[in-house]
């Protein structure tokens, strides 16, 4: 028997679905608002949540991740009266099991439930996960746990992995963890029939910084060369691909890899054979590729800036690392770990933390992510010196300013368009006019803050893509 939660403002649909699921042997509860649904999901364990999109108190897509992050981590089936491709994309990217249109027949809505429950049963019945070596990968927030689950899956496979995330989110740390957590001496269990079979071996973790490849020596750096292959080649050298034999080749910032090198890479990825510069025969290298980027490779591929066939080869498994501002609950753990590490490095006593220190860090949005946090803590220790406790006073001014601003009551900023409207009229404007002014100003700021990137804008605003398009259109704005 499974426990099902239905979140829909149509009580008739809730009762009909509850009756049918009950006949299937499941225990069902329903809520008519998002707030009521979140309260139910937070206080009881559920296996599956049916979540409607248009609700009286908001958009179901906007709180999908909050349902996913409840203690039982249920599977989410989004249901809507009118399907929207952008909404479907947002739902799947946010971890939904499925996105379905409401049918005239409630029975048709039960098929995704059966499949979701089968998947959940198999997932929960797996043997306990092997303890991961996760040196310096700190955090236990829901989004971090999801990334670590993917890390474990990647480590158990020899499939190519693409790690995406903003600068400073720890992409190389994840790549190293995948390499050092792989089993040794086992054939790749996920290799497709007919594919080149590779086995897990002892080997090095070799880093290729794609932003620093010398234009004239790219092939030599990758494939190596024989003595006399070009002027200055006074002896033979192995390239990075050969150095990664039996191990992992990590392509850091793969989006910067020149197009002509991408073409040369394709055959190597498929055959694991290549010819060094000046060589007379091909040699083999059994390596596993892990690539990382902060760029949108799909958009680059559409513009012809990145080869689609290479993208398909790289992203057998994708890990999307969350920015620090989306997992602020990990900040305290990160601080304790890195402050202790830095204190040991500088041979100073371990520091204590005042509550206002953490409050200030959690109010900041960390555009540089964990890398920026570590650098901030390093500078903070220098300011604090031999003082035993870290206070907000020790933090950089721009972080303290952000905390001070956020602590003020959220009213209308003194110098925005809405307050200007009030001053000019010397009377309060109509509420509808006031709201419209604020909404348009917010959207204009959002376009600037997201640098015209729709995905970033959705993340910052918490709005679905379709909802954001509607608001932009209503206010005569666009990202173009």
C-alpha cells in the first residue's frame, strides 16, 4: 500500500481520484490549496504527490521543488487542464516524475501513478549505498543530496559525465570524487551492447584546462608527439590522453574547447585510439571522460559554437550542481569545515561563531558561490586575527550592507518609480496602478540581473517560464 497526496482546487477531481486510488489499495489524502498540500507533505510521509498547476494561492510549478524536498521525498506528478511545453520542461528539469494533462477519464491519470510507484519501490529496495569518499564536498541540503546521489550513480558506471554549474560550485571536486569512488577491476556495467568495452582500472586523474590550451600546440598537448615531429620536439612526449590511460580525463570548461579540436576528439572518444604527432601507428588509451562547464552547451550547439555530436557523447549522465544561494542551509556546515581547515593551516586556534555572523552570510547571494565563500572566510580570519569569535563585523563591507538592507522592513524603496509616483501626485495612486508600476520595475531589474538569460531569470524570480513570458508580454518587455 502506498500513500498518495492530491493537491488540486477541484474537489470533484480530488474525490474521484482518491476513490479510484483507494480501490487500488492506496491510502489517499487531498488538499485544495498549495499551502495545505505543503503542510500535509511536511507532516506525513507520501510516496506520490499529484500536483495541479493553477491553484488559488499560486502556481504548482513554482513550489514543485518544495514538495520534492519534504522528508519523504515523494515522486511528483504534475497535472494541468491545459498543457504548456515550457511548463513541461520546467517540471521535468525540477525533478517531476511526469507532466500530464487532466483527462476526462480519471483512470487515464492512474497509469503514471502505477509506473511511479514501481520506480519508487525498486529505488527504495536497492542495497544501501556504499559510503562515498566526498573530501571537501560539504552539505546535506536536499539539493546537495540529489547531486550526491547522481555522483554515486556516476561513480558506479564508466559512462561519460557532464557536470554543469556556475563558477565556484565545485565541479572539479565532484569530478575527482567520481574518479576516486569508482570500483576497480570491473567491466563497465552500463556499456551498451556493441560499444567499446572499458573496465575500471587504477589510473590517474588528468586535468585538461580547455581555457588554457595553446592554439599552436593543441594536438601535441592532447595526443603527444614523437621526437622531431616539429621544431623544438627534442624528445617524445605522451599527451594528456595517454597520461589518462586507465584513469579519468577531466575536461574543465569544455565549452571553451576549439571547434577543430572537438572534431578530433570525437573519434578518440569512440575508438579510444589515436596517433601522436609524427607517429607511424595508432596507440590505445582506456580513459573515462568527465567534462564540466558553466556555459549552456545546448544553446552553443544550436548556434554552431559547439558540436552537437560531441555534446551527445559527453552527456551520458549529467549532474547539475546548485548554486550556493539555492542551498543556504549548507552555509553553516561549510563555514565550520573551512574555518577549521584554515585555522589549522595558519596554526591559529579554532574560532567560534556569533549568530549575526551566520545571519550575514545567509543574507548574501554569493555570485561566486563556494569559491567566493572560502575566499571571504580566508580574509575574515585575517581581519579577526587572534580574536576567539567571528562576528559579522569581521566580514567585508558589501556583505554587511546586504544584511543591513535585508533586515529593514520590506517596503517600497525610496527611489523607485512607485515612490516617485506617490511624491509627484502627493496622493496615493490607485492600487492597480501602483502594483503595475512595481511589477514592471521588478521585471526590468530581473532582465538586467539575469543578463537576458531566461533560465537564470526563472531561477532568480521563482517563476515558471510560461508565467514569466506572460508577465513580460503584459508589460511590453522582452529579453531580446
